[in-house]
C-alpha cells in the first residue's frame, strides 16, 4: 500500500517536471524560430509565399 502511494507521488512529481520541461522547450523553439526570421528574412519570405 505504501509502496503504491510512493509510486503515485513520484509519478506526479515526474509529470510536473515533464510539463515544465515541455513548456521551456516550446519557448525555446519559438525563440529559435524568431532568430531564424531575423537572421534570414528573405528565406522566411520565400517560405511564407511557398506555404500560401
């Protein structure tokens, strides 16, 4: 019983850590994309037109 309870608590903590990591990763990806847009605006324009 105690072992099962400990596992649930540990899983919850791991899940919270995973969500935080995911959020940080998403922000990082947005930042990377923004930097690429700034460094290569012409490439970004071509890609945008191609998508439309």
